[in-house]
């Protein structure tokens, strides 16, 4: 398992480490050698405190004047070349006493990209002890050399003694005694070996002490007496000398000896001198001086020096890294002293503040040359500045934002972290601050605030009900007036939790959906959701279409946006429609109506069992649309097919009566079909549906009426023609006889004959229409003239009402003038018949684009809405108490409708009961 990366030290921590380091360090920031930084170790060397920071080198150390160090530092500043020195004496005033110490030191310059020096790094190590030790070693070495020279002299004397011994063998014993006495009494450690196996012939006390051996080793071979010497270079050298006869000398030679029961390495200066007797090597004289302590001292000194150099290199490297980090920091960095003066800034600080180092270090953090501002734009007092707050509390401050207004630049904002700095004694010694430019972040926050404000305004002004919940507890954060109206609450719920503001919501499914969105982050949309609410002091079951949308801040869900639309009326209406549809189905079943549905896209035909039965099919038998159309009588089939297609394609009305022939039984039936095109919904495709009713009995009855009317009309025309002739003859006679009373009676008789003739013509028209024999005699004429003619006739015949004819512009049309006049007069006569005497009847004729519209309005009894669609039906009469007093056959409006439709026009009525009716027709121009 991999370990997480170690955290990086911040600049404050690195400066603190550098301050407390054992390595003596100082930083000078100008050619005059102003001290910008000094470590505790350097202060101890100088014998000074932190008051030297900000002073020049010679101001801080006046005793240094006249010594070469100021000149060397300034030379390094100008040349940029590092200067290193060792064992250099320096005289400093320590606790009031001038003291000379020795130092290894280095002066190193740091330059910017332009090659300009911006600081000097001064590192130093006190090596006074090392110099003293080296001098002691040198003195000990001198003594050793003097001892060795004495040994050489002793060897020379020994050779002379040996020569004398060869010459004076007679005096050998005495000489031997004297020789051994010299060895025993010598202060130097001496041992004499004899023979090739190096028997120990003699060893004085210093040598025995040096070897940590007893005198009993004398007489034994060297390796028997001291076996640990086997294989060591010093021992092997003895055997070589015995063979070669050449003396040897050793300096600081390591030898492993067993001392105090432990084998340890010691160091010796020695001389090996061969003993020659009669020209033969008979032994070796070994004189030795132990220098273990000196060697160890020198080794320790060398290790100390190496460690010092390594530490100095490490310090240099650390300082270089620290300086590199400070120079490349993405944040600005500055250091102040206790007076608030800025004594150091890094390059990023210069870039953010738009000033050079020299311009910044001449100021305090509260300098009037830059205006420090609060976030609201007002001036920031000096005591509220983050550096002042930090210095006063002597505690770090974090993420304090202020504005800065330079005199000739755009305002910017910085976020400051500041921490106090302390000297080695724990005294406050200024502070360090890091800061970053947060202008863009501040602008984004301002934009976010404005955006949130706009969002709140949008929510509050939205035409739909919207609210925003925040947090796990679902606190009402934003609720617009529409939502408050829906919930039956007021603004007091804002800031309260959902269950506090709407306690009745507890346990309802909508609450679970809301929390599910908050916890999963998945939006929810619901339709016709039932919710029980306490509104206006009573519990109501309401229905809503809702959408719940999670609100995110980063990857964290912070709330839910709810948009709701109350559909209680629609849902209840839908339920009512469903109920009505069920009732309709029952009514259809009771009325034995057939139904059908045709998919507007696929043309799939779905007939009901009753419709199949009417078309002569078995209820369970398949009946495609084409098969059903085939059962329509041949002379009506095209009309039915075209009407169906027009209803599906152009959404035209569909209401037809036509005969069909049963598929299996061959029976002819008349049916009445009504239908319409229903638009597509979310749950169903567009479809053409309707009902079909068996009207065979009604058609037979109508046919009998028509037959009767035709017969009666024909039978009445001949006597009426004769009667008309008689009345005309009598009128001529009365006129000739000037029989005024007779003439009046005959005029009335003629009027009744004309009414009878009109009635018979109507009956004949109905018969012709039923047989499809009505013909049009179309000519071009002016509608203004036709209306004028109708006005003249009405003025002559209508005296019970005021008929008002509105002006008509020249409007040429092509139509059957007589039949159009018949329709207009029928409208006027009906208005007279069904409106109270003395009331107004308005007649107008206006052109509207491609059509001309004629309207006749009255102030009569009006027509109830259920009767209005049927008033143009054949033989249809409105059934009411008032209508019982008015006679009629229900054929006049039917004839009008057929005439207008023959002209490819339209006809209709607009009526309000007890206020009057307006009958109108339109003709194409």
C-alpha cells in the first residue's frame, strides 16, 4: 500500500526552520549590506540581538570596520562571484570584550533574470576549536619527530656499542648488561626480537605497558606471545626486514592489539632496525610511540570539518531551494519588522502590487500611497489591516480579504494570511504575510451574488409556483407568491423546515419523493400527484404536476428546486369526463348506437358490435373499413367516403344520413352518422370516432310525409289555380263597379291565395329536395339591389315591427336570385313571427374577403342551446309552451339550408334565450 506524499513546508515554516538552524546565516539586501535576515546562530557568533535587522553590516558590527570583510562582501555584490575562506581570524566584540575567533565562511550572490544582484547569502562556521586542535597536533608531531631523532641517535649509539662488543668480546657480559640497562631505563618503548621466528629477547616496561602484556612474553616467539598480530602489516614488515636487512619506519600505523580483554585498533609511530652481528642479521630492534589519541583527535577534527562542509553545502542547498520556492511562489510574500516596515518581498508580491522591491521596502503596510479598502469599498483603518490584527494579537490570521486602490490603476483585491515571527529568545520580531490576487474570485462572487439575486427575483416573479429547499432538513429558502397561494401559507414559512411549515405533509408519498431526490441527485417529475393540504382552515385533497430538481454546489447536493402546477380542477374534470364517458357508453348501449374509431395515421378501423350488426355482420365477425364502405348504397358511397376523408384530413364536420345494405341479410337500412377528429394526446393517437344510429323508421315516416305532401300539393294546385282566376275576375268586376268593400275583401282573399301558393311551393321544394331534383338558375346580380327589393316588400307587408335595413355596398354575386331572396324573406318572416310586436328587426349585408354575409337579427324569444344545432333540420320544431301558439311545419329553415348549401355557402344561427336570435348565411363571391 503506497504511503501518502509528505506535506510540503510552507514559506513561514521554512523561514522559522532557517532562523532556528544551528547554521549561521545572514542575508543582505543591498550593496550597502542592509541586513534583511539573520539566523539565531549568526547572532550568537556576532554577539548581537535582532535589533541588527534593517541596519547595515558596519552599523550592526562597528568593530568590523578596518577588517577586510565589508570590502569582500561588496566585491561579491558587484561581481556576483562567490567568495569562500577557511581558518580566517575575525575580531568581534562579545559581551563587551574584543575576541578573536577563526571562521570558515562563504559570501554568495543571488541575481535576477537581468543579471542584477538582489541579495547576498552569508554563511559562517566557527572553527576556532579546530584551529587550536590542529596547532596541538602540530606541536605533538614536532615532539614525536624529536623523539624519533633521539631514537635514531640511540640506534647509532647502539651500533657503536655492538661494534665495541665485537671488538671487545672479552667485555661482552658487561656490555650486555649495560645494553639491557639502557633498554630498560629508556623512556621510549623498545622491544628486541631474535632469530627468524622473532623470539622476544628483551622488552622494556614502556613496551610491555604499550602492548598490555606481562614480562613473561620474553623468550617466546612474537606470534605465540601476541597472536592477534598475525597477518597485520606491521608484523609482516618485521619478517621482511629480517630477510632484507633494510630498516623501516611507520607513522600513524594502525595495529590491532588485545587490551583489557578487548581487541582494539591503536596507532603508532615506529622504527624497525635490523641487528647485524658478524655480517649476519640476528635480530630487530623495534622502537615505538603510541599516537592513538592524536590520530583520533585528528580524525575527529577531519570528520567534524567534513560534517561542517556537508552541513554548509546542505544549508546552501536548502537556502537555494527556499529562495527558489519563495521566488517561484504563486503567492506574494512579504516580511515586516516590529515597526511595520516592509523589509522583504518576493517577485510575485512585486507583480501583484505593481511595484519594484525598492518602492515596496520604503513603505509600511498602511502606507497612504495605496488605499486599503474594506470589501464594501470604504477605507480600511490601519488597525483593521490583517498585519496589524496579527501583530496586536501575536496570532496568525487567515484568509482576510481587503481591497487595494492604487493611485493610477484599477482596484484589485487580495486575500492575506499573516503570522508573527519570533527571535531565539521568543520575542516578537516582526511578521510574515503571504497574499494572492483574488480579484477574479471577488468578481465571480459578486456575479454569483447578482446571479442568486436574479434567481430569487425570477423565482418570486415566475408565473408558476416555485420554491427552493435547502439542506437535509428541507428548509424553505425561497418561496414565491404563487407557491404560497397554492400551499395556503404566508411568508412566515421561509426559514422553517418543511415539516414545521407544512406539518400535514408528514407521511404522504410526495415527501418520500422529495427526500429521494435530495439523497440520490436524480430529478423527479410527477403528474396528477395527490397531496392533502390545510388551506383556509380546512383539509383539501389537491392534485399537482410537480418537478423536483436537485441543486448542486460542486459535487455536493445542497437543496431541491420544486416547480408545481395545481391540476385539481383538471383531474376532477378528467374524473368527471371518465364518469361521463361511462354514462355515454351506457347511453349508447341503451340507444342501440353503433360506434367506430379510425386511427388517423394507420387508418385502422375499429367498429363496435352494434355497428357490425347494423351493417349486416355478425358481432364477432371481422369487418374492415373497405367492407363497411361497400355496404353503403352505391349512389351514396362516394359522398360518405369523401366526407370521412375530409374529416380525417381537414378536420371537417361529419354528419351524414345514408342508406346501407346488410352484408348477410341484404336488408336496406337508413343510418345517421356523426363523428369528429380527435387530436393526439400523450396517451392516444389522433383518431376519427363517432356514432351511428338506425333511422330507418324515421326515414320511412319522412318518406310517407313527403309522399303525402307531394300528393296534396299536386291535388291543391289545380283548385287553387281556379280559385285564383275567380278572385282576379271578381277583383276586375269590383274595380269596374267601384265596389270598395268588395275590393278590400278580394285583396285579402288574394293575399291568402298567395300564402297558400307559397306554402304549396314550399311543400313541392321539400319534395324536390328529397328527390334531389332542386335546380338552381344562377345569374350575376348585385346583392344591394336584392336587399333593396326585400326592403320594399317588407315595408309594404310588415307593419307590426320596425324592420331596419342597414346600407349595403355594391356586391356582385353569381347565384339563383329568386332562391336567395326566398331565404332572406324567410329569415325576415321568421323574425316577425317569433319576436314581440313593435320590436326591431335588423337586416345587414356585408362583404368579408371572399364571401358576402347576410344577417337578420331580432329581439324575440331566442332559441335554447340544445335546439340550435337542429333548427335547420327537416320538419324540426322547437318544443315549448310559447311555440305552441305559433304555427308551422318545420320546413322553411330546412329549405333555406339546402338552398345555401347548394350554392356552396354556409348557414347558421346565434341565439340567446329571451334576448333574441341572429340568422345568417354566407355566399362565395
